[in-house]
C-alpha cells in the first residue's frame, strides 16, 4: 500500500488531495501544526476525517518534520502547508518567510536525511510571477514576486529545483494559479464574494467591501488541480509544471457572475474600500498549461462560471441552513 504525507492537510487543497489519494488506495497521513485546535471542517465536509491519520508537525521546526517523516514512512510527500494569504504576508513577513519559504527547505532536508527515495511535491504559485514579465506565464517565464508571500514561495521553489539538481531527489514544483472551491477560506476573494452573496440574499449582510476589483486572475477548480499534483509524482522524471486554465477574468466579472446567480445586481452592493488595496498588487495572471497538458495529460475540467456558481450554491445552502460562519473562515 502506498503511503503519502500531506502537510497542510486541513486546508482546501490538503482536503481534496487527501480524498483523491484515499480513492487511489493510499494510506494518508496529514500533518497539522497544533498551535491551536485543529480545524477539521474540510475533512469532515468530504467525510474523510476518520480516514486521514493526523500527525503533529510544524514547518518552522525541522525536528518535527523528521519525526513526521519517520512516523509515516511515506512514498510521497506533498508540501501544501503555508501562510497562504497574500494580504497577511505584509503584516507577518517573517512568519510567512519561515513557514512558506524556509519550511520547504526543512522538509527537503528531512527527506534527504531520512529517505532520499521519497518523492516530493512543492506547492509553488503563480504569485511568483508577480509583476509579469510575459503576457502569458509558463515554466520559463522570469519570476518577479510582488509580496513577502511571493518572495517566500520563490525561495521554496528554487530550493526544490536545487535539491533535485544537487542530490537527485525526485522533487517537483507545481506552479499553480489560483484555484477555488466551496472549501476555500473566506479571506480569499472568490469565497468572500460567494459568502457575501448568500448572506445578502438572506438579509444577513448589506454590502460587500472589496479592494482592487480590476485585478485579473486565472481561476480554476481546486478539485481539478490536486490531480495535477498527484500526476507530477507519477512520472519517470521529476519536473516543474504550470497548472492553470489559460483564461483570465477580473474580480469585477467574477462578482457579476456570483451576484447574478442569486438574482442580484453586484453594483447595488459592492463598495470599494481603499483599505483593502495591497501595498503592491499583482494586476494580471494568465497561465500557459501546455506542458501539463502534453506531459501529464492534465487539463482544467471545470469552466469558471460553473465554479463560481457551485460556490454560490454551496454558500446559499449553508446560510439557508443557518450553519455557523465562523468555522468556515480558518
Ligand atoms: P491571491 O488570491 O492573492 O491571488 O492568492 P486572493 O483571492 O486573496 O486575491 C485575488 C485578487 O483579488 C483582489 N481583491 C481582493 N482579495 C481579497 N482577498 N479580498 C478582497 O477584499 C479583495 N478585493 C480585491 C486582490 O487584490 C487580488 O488581486 C491566492 C492564494 O491562494 C495564494 O496562496 C496562491 O498562491 C495564489 O492564489 C495562486
């Protein structure tokens, strides 16, 4: 039986990946940082909380990673743990660097020293393109991060490439563009919008405050994207891949789709709040997924409109059922 260790298993991608691997017959270990009570709502939402074996570990503490690797004896490690909210990275740049940057190196070392045959996946990100150097971004596009988060992820990305080249580790970096779902945290813009649409529809909220709604992103469905992670670790040779839809949409257009689905007009509710602008913005991201399509046979299956409508539908249901909002925000 194949064994996998997923760091950040309580996050959106961790939960979908755990589900995928369980369906493939893996024994799945999930690492969580026990700074506070672990938030298991996503695993519960997918009905897999009993099947994932949780292990304590903290990306900032290499000894805890060595222990997690020794305890789980994984064939594959998926490093999804991060301080992943770009906005927060300006307020906590050092923590972000420690978890999302140095933490990757800690895990690479833990693998190299424990069992270098373990295959490693690093969750890299389109945020590394930042101030984009080419209109459509591929694996060869120069990187220019625009946030402490992007800078930290750049370190993790190059550490992964370097350990592959220096020590021959089977280490892959997936450069994933934005990917969303009903399991997305409420701090991210798509879920903030779909949650607000549902609350406005049922009279629980009056307006929706947003920052730069002219930002453009290449948004896909997280459930599709975790398949690409798994495929990267099943190849003959390790490599890095852009994972994206290849299309780009503004936050403004996304709002329109979300409000319209609930029979509302976005312009009646959206308020622009300059406080929500970022110190440095990534204006546009659009990925070129050609390599993933050709080499992994992967492509994004879920159209953007369908994705946003799926999220609004889930939030309408949740608000209608009176489920507490707080537990969905972590
Ligand atoms: P992003 O996602 O920063 O691209 O990173 P996010 O959804 O936070 O922002 C997308 C764009 O929307 C603009 N925006 C707002 N964003 C938020 N969160 N809240 C607002 O009120 C708001 N108003 C406008 C932002 O300025 C931005 O341009 C996500 C994360 O998941 C990262 O971890 C991941 O690496 C990348 O996607 C790929």
